[in-house]
């Protein structure tokens, strides 16, 4: 039997001795689109960073495709929150996408014509081919997100981890991202998306992981998307305005 895309066991991760996520245990089978849902500070980014081995856990372990994160690196694409990226870094869009080809290059190899072709194709797929030579700092939020998605595509990763890809993007980009999630499913890839967009959570994902430092629930949306569990995830901060319409608004 094939190892699951993600296996996390009893994971606790701290910053300066203060736990951000506690005892997280979850197994994600291959080919699923998972919505990672939780309020600000819930530990969504921390979990994603721990998955790719950017943070060292206090306790517990992470396996991706049955391997430690370091060994699975080339099979995983991670797109950080936009706020974590240095947009002044002097690169153009195409170069960002070419970075996705690095795992495919040998030692000290430079990207060749084939890599450039793939990069162009990926930019095209997200509707950004016209901006290939534009500095990333001069793109809009939605365009920047598209470029990072193109990089993830160029990597041909089996597991994609997207941290709040809908924040600060336009409606067209939002649609592009949701469409890509469907494509990824067709292609058998596994995707984890940290998101606040509860209105689409039920339809866009195969599983929801409700997180607030610990795992509140993990399962199919029809089991997990319940006022009681969402309330437990968001504490008193969730205002259920239009439950009948299946829309939920997170208010102060
Ligand atoms: P989310 O992505 O769900 O908003 P985070 O994973 O960013 O949550 O943060 C979880 C907790 O860890 C928060 O209390 C946050 O303040 C803290 N935290 C996150 N990053 C750092 C960091 N680099 N140093 C110290 N504390 C951090
Ligand atoms: Mg975050």
C-alpha cells in the first residue's frame, strides 16, 4: 500500500518555548484537497512550515509520502503567505517560476531551454505569460499569487501547501486558484490550503482540518462543517449570519 501524502503524529511546535500547535495528529490520504481552517494565530502557518521541515518540532513527527520532510522535498511545493515574502527581492516573474525547476536540475546545473519552456507554460496556465519579465514587486497581490502558483506547477510537485492564497487577491485570481484546485484533484495531487474563506470551504475541499492550536476536527465537509465545531474552532469570534444560505461570516 502506498504511504499517505501526509502523516503527522503528536506534533507540538513552539516559538521560544511557547507552543503554537499542540499534539497534532492527522493523516491525509493522497489525492485529496484539504482546507486548513482556523482563526488568526491558530497555528495554520506553523503547521505548514513544520510539514516542509522549516520548523523543528518539540515532539512528534512528520512523514510525507512515508519519508521525513527533508527526503520528500522535491515532491512538495510550499507557497508561503504573501506577507512572509520579500517582494523587494530583485527577480522577474519568470525567474521565480524557474526556481520551481531547481529540484529537477542536477548539481550546479543551470536551467536549460526545456526548463524555460516549462516555466513559460506554467505562467501561461495562470494567465501571467504577459508579465514574465516584470519585477515581482511591481505585480498586484493577485498576480504575485499567480506567479507563486506557477512556480509550484513548474516544480511538478505531488503535494502542494498553499498558505492563505486568497488573501489580498482579486476575484479573477480567486477563481483561477479554485479552478486549479480542481485540476490538481484530477491530476491526483494532494493540496492543503490554509484559508479563511468559509463560504467556499464546503464545496471546494474534500476534507476540512479545523485547527485552533490543536485539531478540533478532520473529515469530509459534510461531517465537519457544523456550527458547533466551527464555534469551537473560532471561539466566540464566529458570527453565523447566513447559515441557511450556507454562507458564514467571521466577525469580530
Ligand atoms: P496562523 O497562520 O493560523 O495565523 P501562526 O502559525 O502564524 O498562525 O501563529 C501561531 C502562533 O505562533 C501565534 O500565536 C503567533 O503569534 C506565533 N508565531 C508565529 N510565528 C512566530 C514567530 N516567527 N516567532 C514567534 N511566534 C510566532
Ligand atoms: Mg498564517
